[in-house]
């Protein structure tokens, strides 16, 4: 029986931590406007900065007025990002720790978007070896979600239901 050669940390596709984070930016209706995959070891502050850079590259930041981020992003980083990209960056979440689930009004739309994207068969498991290929697959799933939404509205069906 042959043994597989051990991959050094430098050759692993996602950095020190195995796995990856999917970052999705959605509009007020819950439809994706941007998607990235970063190594799981990436801090939330840097992940938010990468997403805003990505949206700037797409030309979407000119239409943004408010960006909601979760409590993983520090208050100082939120202020810095708001100043860099000329948008209001607001941290949302519950300050008190209660053992009861309470949805946050607008953030729930992001969870619904992740749920819709999770239905994509290719995203059900992580088959990709690099963050670039995983990002490509995530973006294809976002495009498919948008196309399904457009085809429903053109056929006279109601638009996506508002979440929470």
C-alpha cells in the first residue's frame, strides 16, 4: 500500500486552516450581487474588505448606500471600511447573549440567500481545490439564482418573498 505524500502548509489550497468561507453580498430583496470564497483562516474584517473591493471592481459600490455586516467585523474596521468606500457600514446583531434564536430583520435575507445557494448540487460539498475555482462555482450558482428569479417574474409569477 502506497502512502500519499504529505502536503506542506504552503501547498494547501486554503492556507493554514482546511476549508473556506463563502461570502455573499445580497440586495434588499435577497438576490446575490456579489460572491467570493476566501480561506477559512481569513478574518471577518479582511473578508468584508475583499467583498467591498470586489463590488467596487464590478461598479456596484456607486449604488450602495448602506452595508450591513455582522458582529464578526470590529467597530473600528466598520468605520475604516465606510470611509474607504464612501458607504455607511453598520454592524448588526444582538449585543446580549440569549440562548433563544431571534432573527435580525435585514440580515435574515443573507441567510435565505445562503440557503438558496446551498441547493446547488455543486455547492453541497466542497469539491474544489482552490479558492478561485470555488469562487467560480459560487458565482455560477448566483447567476442561476438570478436567472430563475428573472424567469419567474417574466412568466407572471410573484417575485421572491421578502424574508423576515
